[in-house]
């Protein structure tokens, strides 16, 4: 038996209008009021991001890398030069190969600042601050040494970039003391944190808060106070009361100049998640500092917050990129899903 069905064709025209507003970063580096965090998007397919098999969120890879300040005196164990000009092409190969979404950089000098901002201009946005500049100028113009970060432009929209000093007064450059130390905490050097607030275009514009830094290398007291200050600043700037249970992704990376079991980092261990210990796949015993071949310590760290973050992989990149060592520190990477 054959049945014939008559169907009515209804044409419905629905006019639509869209207003797209782009929030572009400002040239000034001291915004008065940080943006209000946006609600975390509902978990689902993760927008356009690629989730690992069996996952339901968007994957992201962050990196912390102390690049070793530019000089001509450094040597590899075989006596050959480990100067920045020798290492730079291999550092480029590392970044081109691994393509982290966010990279925190320490020990940036003038020629390195110019090199990073120009070499990766097509794919990455770049921001750094000289720790000896009272106005927060880039190392490229102010000189000295600083901290910076890079972010993939195809993935993120940079909403805010800014910095603060690791000292009692976060907005005023630490003065030099009579004993040669700096600021109220008597750090061996001035220390600064840079940060970026970014919208993740692969996860429906979800906010990601990135805080790269470099703690003092001599004073344990300064390191502990730095950790306590970081917690306070992240809570205030990101407008959350509990870093672990907040609805936004917060990542704190850097050369913290001590091991994770040191009491100086207890504030971070108590109030944030530690990538090295929490990731499903982790090279947790691999050293992050190599001293160009004559030392081994785990002093570069990645901490994070956010109740939707699922840690996947933590690793220290010791791959061969054409030189014995990319730096006296290895790049440290962390992949997570959220």
C-alpha cells in the first residue's frame, strides 16, 4: 500500500541583527578598575576548542620559561658559547613546535624583549615590564630586566594587561636600601609580577587570568611574602574569595626560586592547585633548573585555580631543539581542560 502525504510549505523570515563590540587593550599599563569576571559558560562541547578523547571541555596549554638573561659569558659543559644569540633560534623552534596558548617569561633583557615581540608578532601578542621602571615601561625601552607573557592571538582577546611590584606597596617602585637590598622585604632585586585578563574565543569568551612572575632568589622571607601577596592580589583582581572554587580560570606561573615543599610556598599550596602534583600525567620528579648542565632543582612552578579545571598533563620539556640546553631552566608546560 502506498500512501501519499501532502505537506504544506511555510516560509518564515526572521530578521536578525548583531552588534559586535571589540574590547581592545589600551596603551596604558595601569588601569584603574579591572574588568568584572564574566560567568563561566555552561560545560558542553567547549566551543571550537578541541577536547581530549572522553572530555567535554576546552583544552589549554600554559608554559613558564626562565629564558636566562642575555649575556656573552655563559658556556655549555663542552665549553661552547651558550649566549642568547646562540640559543635564540632553538627557543623559536621550541615555541613553534609546542605552540603553548600562554607563555610566562622571566629574565627578559632589552634585546630579548625586542626579539620576542617581533619574532612571534604574527601569532602571539606580547607584553613585558622592566622591574626597574617606575612607570612599568617595557624592557625594550627601559632596559634592565623584566617579566613578560605571550598569548596566542587567534585564541585570545586581551582585555587588560598590568603589573605590580612584589613589595608592601604594589604600585610604587621599591627603593634601594642602605644594605643594597630593595623595598620593605629586603629583596636582593626588585621583583615584579605581570598579568593579563584574556577572553578565550575557543570557549565562548570565558575569562582566563594569567599571572607570570619571578620571586626573589635570596630571601626566603621575601618569597613567602610574595606568595601571600599573590593570593591577595589574585583574589582582589579576579573578584573571587576562594581561588580553588571560583568559576574562572586563574593561572600563576614562574621561577619561584625555591622548591614546592619549602614553607615559603605554603600559602600557594594551601590555597591553589599545584599542576605538578595534580595532573593525570606528570613528570613530577624532573628538574626544571639545569644550570647549563651542572645543577638540578625543581624551582619553576605552575599553580592554578578554578572549579571547572581538569588537569591533564604536566611536563618539563627536555627535547633536543638543536642546542644542549635552551636556557639554564627548562620550559615547564601544563595542559588542562575546562
